[in-house]
C-alpha cells in the first residue's frame, strides 16, 4: 500500500482496534478462568489464584466444579445447558455450512446475470430481492412456523437451513453482483471472442477471478446463519438439534447460572468458529492482496 | 452489458425460489393479520381495516419508540460504515502483528446476539463493569454512571454494543472491495496525488462506493430491525428510553399476544426502512441499481 504511517501511530491504532473488538471477549475469557467468588472479590484476581479450568472440565466431562460442591454453594448456578454447548456447536456449524454452500450455489449465478446482462424482468426481480428483507423477521415468525409445520420440517435441520438461506440470499446476490461488476469488461469480451458460452463466462472467468470475494460473501452467509437466534429457536426441536445461539441464550437468560460457567460456554463456542472464520478470512485477504485480479 | 431477450430463468429461478417461498405467504399473512383483530385470548378474527395502525400510532409509546429507532439507525449505520472503512484501510497495511489484528477484528461476528448482549452488560455494569472500574482507576469516577439504567445513556450504550456487533462484516466487505481496486490505478494515484485524503476522496472512494452503499443499506436495515440486543440488555427500559419500534413488534405480538398490532408496527417499520433505502441510494448514486 502506498503511504506510510508513523510506527507509534500504527501501534496506537492497532491497540485501539484490539481493545474495542477484542476487549469484551477478553473479559469473558478472564471470567471463565476464575470462579465467581474471586471474580466479585476485589482483593483476589487471576494473578493471585491462578487459572481454574474446572468449568471447562464440567462442560466436557460432567464432573462438577469443586467450588460448587462446598456447603454454601448454590446448586442452581450449574446448568445442564452448558453441557449442550459442544453438540450445539456441531449443529450450528452444519447448518451454517449448508446455508453458505446453498447461498453461493444459488446466489452466484443470479448475481452474475444481474451484474452483466440486461433482460426483461430484470428490474422487478432485483427490486423484489432488495425489498424482501425489509419486513422484520419478528413479524414473519408465526406464518413461517405454520409453513414449516405444514412441510413437516420442524425439529429437523432442513427447516432452519431453508430459512437462513432465504434470509441471506438477497444480500449474497447484492454483494456478489457488486464484485462481478468490478471485473473489467475486456476480459469477458475476450472470452466471448473465444466462443465461450454464458455458463463458461460465469464458471471459467467470473468465478475464478472473484474467488476471494466469493469467500468473503460465503463468510457472510455462514455468520448470518450461525448467529441467528429466533428461527433457530422456533424450528429446532430437542437438545439434539438445537443450534448454539439458542443454547447460549438459554444460559445467558438464566440469571442463576454462574458467571464463570456462562463465560466458559461462551468461550468454547467462540474458539472453533473463530478458527474456521480466520482460515477462510486469511485465504480471502491473502488472495485479494496478492492481486488475483490484474486488470 | 449484454442483452438477453428472454428471462434467464435457469439462472435466476433457483435463487428466487427460496426467497419467494419465505416471503410471499409470510408477508401476505402478516399483512392480513395487520388488518384484522388477531388476539390469542379472543376467538374470531374480525376485519378491522386500519384500526390496528391507528391504535398503534396513537399509543403513547409510539413516538418514543420511533424516535429511539431513528436515533439508533442514524447513529449506527454511518458510524459502522465509517469505522469499517477506517479499519479496513488501516488493516491493508502490513505491520508487526497485523495478522493478529485482522483476526481479532472478526471476533464480534462469531458471537450470537444474545451473547454479545451479555458481554456488553458486563462492560456497562454500574458496580462490576469494566468501564466504570477503569474510569474510577483513572480518577474519573465522576463520569462513572449507571450506563444501562439511566435514561440518558441507555440508548447510547445499546448503540455502542450494536455497532460492535456489526463492525466485522463492514470490515470484511470493505477490505474485499479495497483489494479489488486495480493496483495500477493506485500506483498512478500515488504518483499524481500526494495527499492521502485527496487520494481517498478522488481515487479510492469512487471505487468502493457501491460497496459502501450496500453496507449503508444493510446497516440501516439491521439497526432499524434489531431487537435482540435491546431485549437482552435493557428490555426496552428504563421507561421507554431504549424501546425500539422493532422491539415493540415483538412485545405486541409475543408479550401482549396482540398479533394485529404487532404486524401493524411491522409494516410501519417496512415503510420507514424503504424510505431509508431510497434516501441512501439517492444520496449516493452508484451504478448498483442502474437498469442499463
């Protein structure tokens, strides 16, 4: 990149970004490593007590933390919901991956057509896509539930995947068409001279050239499904199919549950997803910065 | 742009089908509900015309909720996009630890809304919160307030949390858009134009304008229809200080079981969000919505 920044300024700016985006999560990591009584005791801290992994052990093995076996401890502070986090994480990841793949498979061709062609009915279809997410999801909960019941998809992952796909698709198409428009027209003209069919233009020219952008868009579809709460709650059945946002909300709304257990749940839910997201993101950034598109 | 003479159904129908499926009947149903008296406790669903709308608009919470929603949207959407642009521009540089910062920026995204709310409640907590704790440590104790329970700061605090949850998406898309700029354009600009601000205004901004418009539209929609942060952080209080229109849809429908009124609020939200979209695309014309 052109332009240089004073190293101190770089450091300061990076520090501010880290503090704002990572700060609250760091608090949660801290909370998960110390039992509640230390957390609310200003004279003791992580530094004096050392990290405590009992709540992590509880989530994975079911062995109760020692601090809750003491006489004065409140047993209500332990919630079974925390133990559902690992399974819920798997459910959410499967749902989100499916929604992402569907979004890209269905959305990319549509975005390509919108970005590169003029055809009858273009305006009305595009307008429909843009305006459909305007209606707040809260208002559509009842009819969508009734529809899913009629289709027999309640309690299966398919209902959730269908709703999440449909809710992300308008944005996927909008974002991808912005990227497809940025490909220089000369590249397509050259391909047409070489007798490329429309599908080949899409599959052999547009897609490879915007692979990193497609990755970024896929990440969006993935995260939209992963963090969605309301439809996840309505359309999932028992603990086996519940997505992580629902399990975590149950933990968070239960005011009795201990802070450290809640934070442990939060942290277990964050880490694998973050790893996955960062891997895709690195591919996106590296691919983009290395200049995959040379105009 | 090439012209196709008939509707390219094989390309579009697969994408339109799920969207149509999830909108036509549900929106139709919601519209029908908003024109009828649908209450769980009373049998029969008589047609009442625009009575629900009238009742909702004349309700004493309505103006407060409308103002709060507008304030939140006008605060969140520009801030998210501006901060996102700054962060994206900054993260394009390589420096010691840039990979770490690029990863940490995505953290807020990985958390479901309910969890973000919990984390921020902890930040803003009057006695145990890190914010007030830090203020006291710095000797600025007089600025330590009950962020979420005082009417003057509650909406602001919820807004900060909302902005936090939306930043990563803006950064991701803007970095992608920035990196799509032809490197020769940038090199030429670096030669011709020494001022980084002018370079941004005349070279970089026009290139990422379409993405900025998309993000503004998306964020205005998100801010105007969000309800889970409010639900988990303040429950709409204190008083009506954080009552949002979108939260009111939920409250009318699922707390008071007055589905007619809930749907009526929803369609008021639709009209206002549509106005937002039109305003944004008119204020920042780009080739995004061009039909040619």
